[in-house]
C-alpha cells in the first residue's frame, strides 16, 4: 500500500487529510444514508404492489412502474453517487498524501447533486422517466447531476495533481476512471437519448450501453477501488500484482458497457454477438481482479474476519465475482434466452448493486466516517453495523437464489408451447414475491445504517456542541436542578 | 501506469472504443435504415393519439412488466411453386421426385399446362387472323392456310384440355371442388384469359368471380415439407435437395416460387405472442424505444393484432379493473386513467362509458384521453410482415398469451 513518492512535497498527516475531508465527505455520506433508506423503502413499496396490486392503486405515482424507476434512481444516483464520491475524495486524498483541495466546491457540488437526484425523483413521480430501463433519469435532472459532479470532480482533480508520486496505486486508476466515466456516460445518454435523440431502434443499444456502463464501469470502478484499497490496507499486505490489476482495469473499461445485452434484442446480429463476445471475455476481468485479491489475502478469512470493514469488502468482492460469472454465462445464448425476460436480470442487478456496491461503500464508510471525526474514534452503536452486514448479505442471497432459480422456471415456461397464460403469470410473479423478503431486509438494514450513522454524528460531530453532548448537558442540568431545590428547601 | 496524463488518456481511449462499439456503430447503421418496405409501402410514423399513447406507456413504466420483443425460433423452409414455366419437359426434369406421376399435384400441373396450351393456341389464332387482315392479296392465301392450322390446333388444345380436366376431376363430384381445381390450375399456369368465349369454353364462366380469383391468386404446390433449413447441419440431404430445386426452378424452368418459413420450434409464434420475430424497424419511429424488461404480463409486440384489443370496451375494463377480465391478474388497476361520474336517477351513461356487469351501479366510468391514447398506441403495435422478418406459417394451433 505504501506509495513511492518523489518527495517534491511532504506527505500530509492522516489527521490533516481527515480534517480537510471532514465536512464535505460526511455530508456526502449522510446524504448517501438518507437516499439508501429512500431507495429501499420505495423498493419495498414497489415489490409490495406485486402482492397486492390493488394497494393504493388510485395514486398514479405509486404504480410498480413509477416506484421501480424511483427506487433505482434513488439507489444509483442518491446512494451510489453520494457514497461513491465521498469515498473517492477521501481515498484520493489518502492515496496522494494530500489534503482535500477546495472542499467548498465539494459542498456546492454535493448540494447540486442532491438537488439533481431530488429533481429526478420528483420528475419520475410526475411521469418524466426517460423510458430507458436502468437509466430512468429525466433530462433536466441529468444536467444538474453533471454540473454537481463537475464541481466535485474539480476538487478531486486538484487533489490528485497537488502532489506527485512515482507510483499510482491501482485504486487511483479506478477512481479517476469513475470520475471520467460518469460525465461520459450520462452525457452520452443526455445527448443521444434526450437532446438530439437517435432514431428509435438505435436508442436500444445506446440505452443499454449507458445503463450497463453506469453499473459495470462507474459503480464497478468505485466499488473495486474501495475493495482494492481496503483489503490490502487492513490485512497489512502489498497488493499481489499491479500487472493483474492493470489488466483487469483496462478490460473492465473496454468490456463493461458491452456485456449482458439480451440475445433476443431486436437489433442487428453483430451487436448481439459483440455483447456475447464481451460477456465471454469478461471472465478475464473476473480472474484478474479475483485472483489478484485472492493471492493478496491468501490465508486470511475475509468473511470470517473480526474486522467488520474486511467482512464488508470480502462480501463485496464475492458478490462482484459471482455477478461477473453470471455475466460470463451470457456468452451462451441458450442461457440468456431462458433468463432474458424474467426477474433474473433485476435480481442480478440487486446482487451487483447491494451485494457488491453497497457492501463496498458501507464497509468504506464504516472505516472512514469515524476517522473523519477523530483519530482514535471507534464507530459508536457499532454492534448494529454487523446486523446491517448480515441483513444485506441475507437479502442478497435470497434475491439471487429466488431471482435466478425461480426465474429459470419462468424462462423455461416461456420456451414451452401451449402453456396456460395464468400458469405462466404465476411462474413470473413467484420470484418477485420471494425477493420481497430480501427487499424488506434491505429496508431494515438501511434504516439501521442511517440510525447508526446518526448515532456517530450526534455523538461526535461538534465536540462539546454535538447534539449528544448538548443533550447530556441538558439532562444533567435537569437532574441537578431538583437536587438544588430540594437542598434549599431543607 | 504511473503517469496521470497517460491514465487519463488511456481511460478516454478505452471508453471511446466501448462507445464506438455499442453507441456510434449501431447509431450510424440504424440511422441509415430505410422506411421503405420494398413493395411501395413504408413503415409509418405513429400519429395523433397513438403517438401520445407512447408517452403514457413510458410515464407509467409499462415497459417494466411488458416486453415488446418477440424472439426468434427454429423454422424450416417450405418451397412453394406459384407459377409454372413454359417447358413441360424441363419442369418435370427439375421437379423430379417432388411431384410423382398420378398424385394430385401432378394432375394439377397437367391441367395448368393444358391452360397454357389453350392460351398459346388462342394467341396463335388471333395473331394469324390479324396477319390475314393486314396482309397484301398475294400473301393472303398462304396466311389463311396458317390461320386454319392455328384454328385446328386450338380445337385440339380445347379437346386436350377437356380430356385432361375430365381425367383430373374424375374423383370430384361437387362443383365447388371442380372449381377449386380449375382455378388453382389456372393460377399456376400464369396465363391470363380475358375472352369470354374462351373462358366459357374452358368452364370458367364469362367472368371470374372474386372467390375463384382468390383461389387462382393463392394457388401453390408445396414441393418440400418445411423441415429443410437453408444452412442446416442436421439433415443436409434435404438442404441439398431444396437448393437444387430452387436453382432449377429459377434458372432452367423459368418458374416462380416462394420460400415460405414454417415453424419447427418457435414458442413466441406457436403461443400466439406474435406472428414473427421483432426487428429494429418495429422501433424505427418510436420517440422512446422501450423493448421491455420482464414478461410479468404478456408481450405486446403484436398487441394490435390480438383479439383482446379488438373490443375497446374490454380493454378499458381490463385497464380499469384487470381482475374483472382475468381473475388472477397481477396487473394493478389504472383507475386514475378514468373519470368516475355519478349518474342522476334515470340518467343514461355516455356512449363511451365502460360496460360491465360487475362495475359499480349509478356511476359512469369514462376513459380519459390518456387511456384512449394508450389504447391507440397498443393498437399500433403489430407484427405484420416485413421483408427482413416475414410472417412465419404456424401449422400448430395458437395459445394466445
């Protein structure tokens, strides 16, 4: 983990870096926690509608179509954006050994970003979703997000160039790629799907590229940067191979936007074949990253570790590998043709989003947030964080197993002839009904996480002026008063 | 990997490769696509309510539970002979074992060639007669002899036709059956008879009625059974035979034919989801292309071609309260797309109010413009034939999903 520097500037002390990141990054983390709760709550409401279609059906914005779009936008941009950018800034500062540059820009960017996500949710509620599954962002919200990200990226780039190193740690590559990829992807979607939309059918590959790139490249880079940073750091070892890391990095950037196109998409055959080829080659990304980290952490039980951050990162890595293997399976059109119109794709998105990305982000926040408030501080209410880990892990396992296992039955039924329409619908709905359990677990875990983060902030955010310290003072004051009265009476 | 500018440029370059493959390439290719169907018609834009309906479909996120993507399947080719060439011997040689002597198709071909013989002789008579009229006096005698010969050949052709028809129709007692045979052979012959005298003589009546014209237009002889694939690895013999037949009919016999795809194993067609595979031009004029995420509900690629949308009232009732139409439907009711108006005692409901025995009495449920737009949009979704995606023959009964 140690980096070779050319000594042009002295490396800043961790305390100095943490102090420079404190408010902007904590603001992003807290926003992320709030959006995570919203995403999970909306997700549960959406899933509940499949159990009881009549529930609140007179309200237009509470249909499954509205809720599903809102839940994903809240997760992807609300939680993913805030948590990812927060960790990006902190990790970049630490990796470069320099305090965060221009934190005011970050605050401004974070406010704009959250305004953008709020605008997106309001827009979708009013019926402005884009129609692209996985990128339902309304046009105007996309513009605000791009401006907000530009503010934050400005600070990140200044931090990046504020101190020279002879060697860049792989996490830095991933973080830089994520900063570049986001405007590229959202800009492309804005330009070619909204501002000057390409012709009808061409929107299908463009929309697929944009939504898949956001998932595999943007979220993938952010999550893998955290995994590659925290695992070696906590176990105190050097990363096994920079070459493996570099190979995985470039392959991910190249292939990430191409994978997972449905084999039955109404598109020219070469596009489907290109996607199948990319899905097949994706196994090399999985091997490069997985093998590298496996060798780095050889003999260390990540999931069985006492260290909760390591548990989070271990699960995130495992989920990313499993997700990558499912991506690899799409090299086989027979496999994809069975699952393409079932709940499996959504379930695998949950595996990636919650199992990999959310776990990596929460693990990172669990490690970083206390350090931002004090060098020797531990996470208060920390016992609850293991529950967060357990519940998300259980939810991911339930959704993946139900999603892929039961959706397989649905997919096979779609391939049969003469099957009864009602029986087909039952098979289609069943995996979603089981997945509802997982969604509930996500919701509870997100609430606990928010509560736990609030506990951390309220106790430690402002020294003697933190809400908890003030509350103690008020309580102690109240307790003393009657004693004095009693004393005076005596 | 240690120089920031190189990382920056490398990321840009790699992302641009990814962008080029899945964004630029497809956009350029699909932007150049023509709306022309090749038969004088074009893939049309959606207009009016149907266009607005696409926005209703999008804003409600219908694409999460409904796909618009009928998938492909396994099919073979049935070679259908639609018009015979002029030479009987070459035709027989090309067809080989495909048509066996004595079977129905063989007799149909006999009769078709009898039609051709009559038409040819009749034309010779007309030409000879015209030549006689226009000839100078010194040539007339010779031409009159030729005309007489032509007349005699025509008489012979008539006789031959009558004999052939009597032979071909020997087992058929009813007139309808005989007409079917007669007009199918007429259609296959490719000749066009307009003279009432000739048509009457051949038993076709003075004028061809619409039903018989349809028989003539649709007459085909199936030369293969629809299991042959163009590049099959399985059953290569059938492919060789199919290719030989196509080549022979086209280059030697001068016949016309059609290669009709026929379902072998194609669930979306066999289950009545669509009549063919969805293709890019189905989304050509969409403001927002929404191929769909899951099939929690039925695929809508051919929604407009299904009986469910033939009755607007049934669709609106389904949208208003799905379980009134389908008891176990998991679709949520879209009541907010309707207006509920209380009726005074004795007041009749408006014409466009929903009709269903289980709807609440004393109220008129009226579709809003959004509901009407959605209906029109769904009606515009069809899988009619396109050159790149012909409608596939499905000999098996459909089970409408």
